[in-house]
C-alpha cells in the first residue's frame, strides 16, 4: 500500500490544497492555456539549436551564475535606457515572481492582488509562508486609480500584484492605476506584463515608470509573444537594489547553460519572433467580433485570449466543444469561458464548433 498525503508530515497550510494545473488533452485544437500556437520559425530554430549545441560543449562546467549575456539581451530588447544590472531572469515568470516573494514576503507578511486575477499569485504567496489578501474589481473587471489606491491604503501589503493586461480577463490596466497604487503602498509593487506585447503598440509599458521608483518591478515572459513556453524563461526589470535582493534567495546556478543559450539566441531574432503577434491580435479581434455576432459578450482584451460571457451553461458548452475536438478554459467565473487566439485555422475551428452548439 502506498502512503497518502494524510500519512505524511505535510505543512498544515498545505493540507487540502490542490496543485495548479489546466486540463490537458490530446485534441486537434488546444486553446486553453494562452500559448502561442505558432511554431518558432525554422531559421530561428536552427540558430537556437546551434547555440544550444555550442553550450553543450561546456556542459561539464557550471553555467554563468549571473547569466550576463542573457541580461544584456533582455536590456537591449526592453529598451527604455535599461542596463543589465536592472534585469533578472529565471525559469519562467512564475519563478521570477517566487523570487520576489521569497525576498519581500514570507511569514508574517502579506501579498495583495485584485480578484479575479492570475491564480498562481495566492499559490506562490502561500508557498513562501505569507498571507494572500484579495482585493476587488469593478463588474467589468476594470480598476480605477482611486479605488485601487484606497484598497492598498487600507491593506498596506508588503507585495502588490498588478496584472497588466489582466489574466484571466484580458482587461487593460492604465498607468495611472500603477502610479496611484505605488504612492499608496509601502511595499514592492509588481506589474506583471506577461501579455504586454499583445497590447496596442501606442500604449506605454510600466517600464516608463521605473526611474525614481525603487519599489517598482515590471515582470515579463518569453512564453507568450516569443512562442517559448516550453523553454521556461521569465524576466523582470527593476532598480539594481531589487536585483541584489533576489540574489539572496535564488538557488545556485538556477538558469542552466542550455536555457541561457536558447533564450539569448531567440532574443537575437526578436523582430522575427514578434512578427507572429500581429497575426494573433488579428485572430483575437476576429474571435471577439464573431462571439458578439453569435450573441455572446466578449470582454475587452489586450492579451492573446478572449474571456466571453453570456454562456448559460459553461460546463455543457465546454464539453460540447471538447467533443468537437476543441479545448478551451473554464476559469470559474460565472457564465464565462476563455479561449486563446490561435492560428486562423484554429480560430475558425473554434468559432464553427461554438456556432454548431
């Protein structure tokens, strides 16, 4: 007989918890986890393979602990006058966020997010022994500067999460909200820009707010716009003092030489990699328009997915799409489902399947 969790000396705060994870299924069209469904272009893949092959020649040695070349690549990509000493990276944006919480949250401290938002925030917070506090949003999932600042002023958390645009709703976040929250807080303010590349190009990033704000952190990922989800590379920009704090909690040599080589090579091809973004945005907007024509209520999205309301029975609709070979996401919000914007063929398959229901 194998043991169960109840038989182990598990931490009390972990008992009854459910691991994070979206449904996985081998269906023809999977549009449930906000992946970039476009493959990496062949010439870029060849260059990445060459870089990884080169790194393999020295795989008997530990990697560059400071991942200097990769940090320089991210600084060049982000622009805004950023330097390598303002950049941090880890195995996916979740590990980046975990490092921040390890350094600035922990037992006796709190982290704050505006619900509904990314479901990993409370899980990452709890894993560090900190307490997660949920704030509220408007009925359309938006935040105003005044309301957000008042909530932060009352709670005075040690870490604030601002998801911009928000996951799972796709809701834009204006920079005046970031500024107001920063002024109202005394702790670290994280602007999670995992989907920033899908926002309108004329809209400024929170990177523009970094100068003079030593408690502000802007996190990004290569999983979405760069079609690099399987490589697990996330990064952030912040004051160099924040980077020094993260060195205190990271595991030794936490970024492998292969990861560093692959990500650095991909960044050299940023214009090509980001060429897919326009296609994805076009499909996102097409999905929203068609959903409206079908009688659903899509929410405004600046991401690579669409949350839509007006679903009378989300479970039945999800199952109906599943039976037609389409996998979408039920994020637990009443009368809604969420669908990622895929290729034109994948988006068409989803819309035709939904219409057939």
